[in-house]
C-alpha cells in the first residue's frame, strides 16, 4: 500500500506542472495561458482522482499539500499574467 501511494504521489505537484509544460509548445506566445488552463483542467482533477485511490492517511495529507501547492501556483501565475497584460496595454 505504501509503495503504491508513493508512486501515485510522485506524479503530482511540481513534477506535474513540469510535465504539463512539456506537453505544450513553449514557443507559442500564449504558452503561459495555455499552461494555466492545462493545469486547471487536467492536474487539479488528477489530484482528486488520485486522492480517491490513496490508501494511507499520510498519503492523503501529502496530496492535500501538493494540491494546495498547485492551486497556489495557479493563483500566482494568473496574477503575473494579469500584470503582464496590464504592462503590455500600458506600453502600446
């Protein structure tokens, strides 16, 4: 049980953000917007699906922390994207 939980947890968090980024074209001008959408649409639901499969209490706590990290990343990325859009409007 513990090893299975560990394997499932390995794919979530920073690693899932990196893996999501690798699926996208990083030369696209909308890369970060696309990454944000992918993380919201794929990774958050994957966290919920994975949580349902975890067997140990510790793994449940860890996935909650990893999901909170992903949500914080999304919030920060959205804030920075808004700042970038604001900056681009100002310099036009």
